[in-house]
């Protein structure tokens, strides 16, 4: 009962705001939240100090973020103001150049944060933060690497703290279909490929794949290739590929493209045949899972895809997911591909430093976990507080990661990651060789220099 009360109180703060937060939410008890970290925060006194936070969230996510910030405000006495914008990427640069940056900026991608660190617009995080991340985040070194950038003087420092993460390395399926056919969840890439072939031998079609997305057609295939890079190459090779130290024409990259092709370019493996992959809208592609008999048994897509499942689908019962497994034979651990938001100090102050410290506390994560749309690599949180068992299961994937890497196409120059890489994957599924496609993508990258 106590747990339910606390979760209800967290939801109430969304509508009542910070003014009523203390009354509703700040009485420590025997609930499941980590109240100790909140109590420690109260020793930080920022009475009346304004702390400004600027990020990409609007709508429900803005309300969720503000409810978390309300805890920080009530504990410290700070006056915390969050502003969200759908033009964040452009506005934060304008504000920084004008000398009117917020105390904290929430970057949707580390690439822009890295650029701003190089221009001298970010303040390194407090000493010891990197060691804390390595100790307390699953795949901690990965998160340190993703938040470490070269400053204006060329020296590397930790500038970015990841808070709120998304997972992409998922395969969706219908439990009833698997049960009826006698299929089991594969625990390795070898088993996933064997299952793919078994479904065909049984007269079924294993996969639904769609790359259509209007002007962004092709992007779902980049997620496939990125997942395959992490399952066939060491993490440092992935990093060098993203920075173009390893070229698209390198055998490692061509091999990852062909790993995607093993699934997507076989007419027997894909609903509608390989020719339908590029023209099927990614939002429509999972619908084949729900046909009777099923048009396909599996669909590779990120954690957001249930938004496009048939109305009334209950995730965890009607549809479910499993981790896209790694090769057992390659000994590369359990890599996870995803995305996330990076919190950085853009105008230093005691309040900005204290807010970063607050984000290290379990309760800062648990407050959003108890609402919606939040995943965290923080190993110290109570995962029973997730409001949705599906999110808890996704978070287990995140906590089980030995390596986490950010969506590679999001880190590449826009002309490549949101251009030639997309179109190249469409050409590849249409029949061009991996070597031809990789060469064209590399040529486009070279032309940017």
C-alpha cells in the first residue's frame, strides 16, 4: 500500500506542480524509493538560487521531467525552471553564443554536446563523476566514453551525464505464435539464425522488415547494421567506424551490412519477399505479426514500436520482445544499441553542480521510473518501481549490457547518417552489392571534408 501511495503521489505532482510537491511527496517512510539519497540531498542548501534547465521535452515528458526536478527544488530550496523546445538543437547554440545559456542543457544526442564542448561552451563535470559512472552504471565505461569530449584546449574531460535512455536491440514477437509452433527464445545469434531457417522449413515466414519512412526511408536498416557491427566487431571498431577512422569500405563494415542482408535479402525470410522491404512503411511492418495465420514471426525494432501495434495490444501478453542476441562464438559480451539524453553544464553555478550530483542518486531515476517512458543503466535503483512491467524488462536488457553504444547514424555527419547511409541501405535491399553501397556512402563522407 505504501508503494502504491508513493507512486500515486509522484503522478499527482505532475498536475499539482512543485508548490505542492513537498506536501504530497517528501515524507520518507518504509516505501520502496531510495529515500536516503533524498535525505542526503537536503544537506545542500540553495535557498532562492535559480537553476535553469533547457531540453528537448514537451508534453508528457516535460511534465515527467518537471516532477523529478520538483524533488530537487524542494530538497535544496532552489528555484528550478525547465524550458522545453522542439528546436532545442538550434536554440541551445544560439543561446550559448549570445551568453545566455541555461545552467543545464539536456542534449538528445552526444554529437552536439561534443561540438559545444570543443567550442568552450560546456563545463567539465565535477571531479570523480567518471569514476562514479564506471562503478554505478551497467557498462559504465561505455557511458563515460560517450560523455567524454575534447574541450576548447583539446584536452579530454567528462562533460556529459546520461539520464533517460532508450534501447534498440530488441526483437518483437507474439508469444502465442511461438507457443503454437513450439519455438523458443534464441539465446545467441547462432540460435536466432537457426530459428529463422526452422520457421521457413516449417512453411512460415520469419521476419517482417520495413524501411519506409517518407523522406527518412532507410533508417531502420541502419539500426540493423549498427546492431550487427556490435555483434561482429569489438566496441572500439564500432567507435572508429562512427568517426570514419574505419571506412565504410572496410571489410568489417561490409560484413555487418551483409549480416543484415542475410535476413533482409532472402525472399523466404521476409514477408512480401526481399523486394518489399524498402517499400513497406516501418510503422506498418510489424502488423504481420498479428495476422492469423501470422505473416511473420519476428520484427527487429526499438522500444517505441508498440505505439504502432493494433489498438488494444497488451505488451507482455499479446506481444513481447527479447534481446537481439550476440554471437556465442565471438565472445563480445552482450552489447546493446540505443540512445539517450546527455545532461551537461552550460552555465556553471553551485546549483548546476548540485543538480548533476542529484542525478547520481537512485531516487532521481526512480521518480521517473514510477511514471512512464524511462529507462536507466543505474545499478542502484529499485526496478520494482517501474510502473510498467514491459519497461522493467527492457531495463533488464540495459542492466545486462556489457557494452552500450549510441545509434551510430545519429553520431555521423548529417549528410551521411541521415542521408547516404539511409539511401544506401535502400539500394542494398534493392539488389546492389554491399561493396557498391559502402563505396557510395564513403564517397559521400569524403565529399564533406
